């Protein structure tokens, strides 16, 4: 954005069609150009792609098996063979950090999917049907939003018990009310539009109306917010794993590694600091993209 | 003023009731018999049955619900399933530590965050702004426990300036504060990122307002325009957002208390979660709900001071 102001020819500025170029730009194109004109967002996207690649290609990239405990020594400081050192069971820390990307991205992706589906359903149904359903659902949403997501996540996990899919569900549940809020407003607005009334007047049923007319109009915003909230989901997973409520031990997760490493901070600092850096960069990448997407969504917020 | 606060308190009652009901339901649907959880898997059926009777678990659900609410109004939070000690005693012991940590963090966040936000807003689109914004985005990407570990690594392990983990009682104020520095800095720095970012965007919006142009046009010095006109108006949204941040801070304090092995509400909750101590868990949630309501009330009260429009309405 900084260069867009200094240099009116920069991609961020093409939004104003000048008289010499009467070519109209579609909304989608304009959004894309705003996004690509935002250098930090593009950097973020590149970082995400690299992290996704690392997660998929983990078996090729990791120098050792992340579960292999056959090495005789434990808690070795960084060396040429083991760039980040060995953990308390003699496993290669670098390999575990690389494999850790899998759980982080998987939980991030699926919990946003679960939360998105659940929250959108709540928001759209509340907005569309109104009345008592509306006030009951939205009151519940507000109460859930009032609590910090870590506390809601803890409570849900306390009830469900540990496990990968329970974790995904717990995080999804904490994200759902945010989706409900985002889906609710536009649904209310679209519900009153003529085309919806017209569709209803020719006898289109509620279910079809919701699917064909309401959802597509709410979808765009939800997609953007979904990618934004992936950052919180990944951080929440790491936080819960750090507390010790994450996926069962042999599977490498960043949060758990950070926890195990804290007591060895004086001898093998990379035991915690390595996975921590990976986690920080991942959350940062998603936040960079989210920031860029917010600019696309809300041109007024552009500085 | 007092009437205003009183009305706000009354308005909070239905919300609290809704929260308490949800907490009650969640704890009841939790799998596993609390009596078995308290006595262990090898307890005899008779012992379990006796405890169930004593805990009131054999009563119909609606009666349990009314007892739960009745006890709450009397300030009785019940006894821990595991230790059998009154939960309110435990909470009263740890609550000051959590409140101390939260208050210190917000203070750090305000002191560092507001000036940073104002400066990046004035120097908009310069290198200062760019660096400040990237740093604050990095700051709010920081998982609090990771920042805590980094601070421990540099300031406790390497430099030995502060104790790495632990705490000291309030009866020894100097040691207590010495132990507070790193945890408060952890949350305070993250808070700084949030507050700086928000202050920047609030000030930017205000600087385009007509009355700022008027103030400049009548020849006021720039710092007067900024401090007396812009920042005062900016305080209104800042107060309400800081309230929201304070609530999320209560969430992050769970992690920081884990990292620094500090006593606190969060640490108590983590312990209760791992031991499936549902009565303690239920009471902690009640306390969290009360804290959140109190923070919102506090925001409302501060509002009447910073925004003349809402005074005594």
C-alpha cells in the first residue's frame, strides 16, 4: 500500500478507470489486484505455500524418521547430523518440526471447515427465520463470543477428552460463533431483497431459497474470514497441545514439543525455540494474508 | 452515576443466568460419573452410591439446577471433586495473582501501544509506519507461551536478571513484583501490538474529520491538534476495544501461568480439566463469566468519563 500512494501506476491503483482506458474491471479482478498490489499479503501467501509444501513433502524433506528413537544419545545440542539437536527420546528435532506442520495445517484447515459449516448454518438460519429461533441462536452466539476462545476450547476438551478429531471439533466450536456473526448480517439484508421475495412468491421452498439465493451471497465474506481465522485455529491447537491436551504423544505437534523443551531450555534451547519459530511463522503468514484480504473486503480501511 | 451503574448491573443478570445455565448443562452432559471420578475406578459401588447421594446427583435435574443457582447466590461454589476442599477458597487464593498479571499487562500495553499507534498514524506510509505495522502484526501472531519462553531464555537463562519460573506471595511485595516482570512483559508486549494497531487505525480515521481540519485551519499547533483534539476523540473507541482485549488477555493468562508456573485461575482450570474435576471447572467458569461482566461494566463506567454524550443518559 505504501508504494501505491507513492506511485499511482502501481497495481493497487488500477481501481480507478481513467478516461483513456474505458475498460471496466470486474469486482473480482479489482479484488485480485488490490490483493496482489499488497506486497505483504503476497509474501504471506508465498509463506503459506511453502509451509503447505513442507507438510506434504515431509517424508522427502525430513532427514530422519520423526518417531525413530534408535539413536543412542538423547538431548544432544545442534550438530551437523542433527541441525536442531535431539529431543529427550533421542529423536531428531528438525524432522519433528517438519512433520509438525502436518498436524498444525490439518487442524487449522478442518477446524475452520467444521466451525464454518456450523457457524454459517446458525447465522443463516437465525437471520432467515427470525423471531424466537433468531433470538435463541444469537443469544447463544453472544454468550460463546464473550468467552476467550482458549477457555471455551479448554472446557469443550475437558468434556470430550483428548484426540485429533475432538481437538478439531473443539476448535471448530470456538470459531463457529464468529462465523455465525458474519453470516447473520448479510442474511438479514438479503432476505428483504426483491429477488428473494420473487422466488418465494413462485413457491420456492425455504431450503432451496437458502441454498440457491442466500448462501452464495454470504459465501464470499465467509471465505475471507475463514482464511483469517485459520491463524487463530492453528495457534489455538498449539496452545492446547502446549497445555498437554493435544494429540496423543508420539505424533509430533509443535505445541507439545515446545512444552517438552521448556525444561531443557538451558541445554537444548532449540528443542522449544525451533518448533516455536515454525509456529510463529505459520501464524504470521496467515495473518499477513488475512490483513491483505481485509483490505480487499473493506476499501475504506485502506490507509 | 450510581443509578447508571445499578441499571447496568441489572441488565447483566439475564446474561449471567444464560451463562450459568449453559455451564450447568455442559458439565452435566460430560461423560463419566463425577462420583467415580472423585473416588477412583476401584471404588466400591456402595461408596460411589453414597457419594452420589451426598453430592445431590440422585436428585432430578431441575432440582440440581435450582440448588446450583441457589448456592451461587450465596457465594457457595461447592467443593472440589478431587481434593474435597471448598472451591471458593482455592479461587480466592489464586485470583489476586491472575488479576495482578492482567492489570500489569494492560498497563504495559497502554503505555507502549498508544504512543506507537499515534506515531505510526502520523508517519503514515513512511518507513517508521511500515516497520511499526509489520512489528505489530508479528506481535499479534506471537503465541503468548512462545514469547514467554523466549523471554525466559534471554532474561532468565542467559542474563539471569529475573527468576525463570515461580512466584512470591503478596506479603513480600518486592519479590512478588520481581517474579511478575517476565510474565507481565510477555502479555504486555502482545497487548502492545494489538493496542498500537488499533490506535493507528482509529487515529487515522479521526485525522480526516472536519473538526481536525478546522483546528489546523485556525492555526493550532500540530501537537495541540493531536493531543487535545484527535487523541481525546480516539479514547472513546480505544476504551471499548481495550475492554475486549482485556477479556482475551484473561484467556492468554492461562498459557502464561502454565509457562511461568504461576498460581492463577488459568492454572487452576488446566489442573481441573486434566483431573476431570467438574465442580471446580464449573466454578471457575462462573468466576470467568463474572470477571467478563465486570470488565464490560468497567468499560461502561469509563465511557461516561471519556464520552460526554453518554453521561447520565
